[in-house]
């Protein structure tokens, strides 16, 4: 069965443009022109990934992203009409996995979708490894994380980031290294992406996010995971 991609945009020409290119790439495409329709389709059709425009009538893309994250970890790629760091950072803060600025190359969109879906597929494959450090336990078999004995909901990107850090305790990763490892392509050197994901991850797994025990900043270099 082809993987289903939900495309959410109120501009019919963009939806058609994206649909044609995704279908050529072998995906099944679902379409929504507003936030409410997008949420209903996401609930009923359970797409493999959502391409979500920020500027929508009614509920905007930020609100749709926020509501999706309450019920699902489906990967989300945000579309923004402005090359504005504020929009990008807010989307990442709300749980988006990636973003593209309009106008964009359809081949780049397809490449990013495939890269994300490959990583999700690898994460969902059977792996009996369980990594436990301090209050954090990462179960690769069930794709689950607990912190302090409580289940934690992570986005696919947050899970990948935590897995990479926990599998390499003590190793310092620069922001550029993390971008390359987690996105798998040139991400234009936007280190804010990593900073946002690290902050969100700390808020979910650290007992005191402002004074983390495990996910540490190495000033001027990057981040590392400390064993206890």
C-alpha cells in the first residue's frame, strides 16, 4: 500500500502542484483546504505524514499542529510563506519535524518526506534494545520513552535525537553534526532547529529542564548525554 500524505493548504494551485509531484513519487495524497478538515482527515485516514501550511482559514497551521500533537506523533512538515525564523521556531516548538519556505522545489519536498518516513520506518522495526540511564529509559522495541517511571510522548524527531545522544554517552555533538545525522541533508546550517528540539526534549525527560542532569550543553561546541 502506498504511504498516505495529507497536504493542507488553502491555495488550490499549491495543493495541485504538490499532489502531482507526490503521486509521481508513488504516494497517496489526501487534501484539505482548512484546519478543521485537516484534523478530521488526520483522525479518520491516519496519514503517514502531514504537509501543513501555516496560513489557513479558521484554525491556522500552528493550531492544527498543536492539536495533532495532542493525539498523534505523525511527522509534520510545515510550509511558511515567509523566510522568518519566528515562524520556523514556533512550528518546531509545537512539534513539527521539519519546514520548507515557499516557493520550494517539489523534489526537495519529496526528498524530505522520504527521509522522514525512512527514519520512522527504521524506528518502528523490531529492536530488542532498551537503553536506561538515570531516570530515562528508551525502549527501541516499543518506540517508547519513560522518565521518572512515567510515559513520555516524543515526536519522531525528538525520539531520534534522544536515541542518538543516549547511544553515545559522553560524546559531544555539534549542532551541525546533529543536523546532518537527524535530517540527512543540508539544512542550511540553521542551528536554531537543534536548540528548539533540545529544549523540548529537556522539558519532557529532565526533572529540572532549566538545570538538566542528562542532556547537557557544552558551551561553544554543542550537546552531549551524561551517564549517571
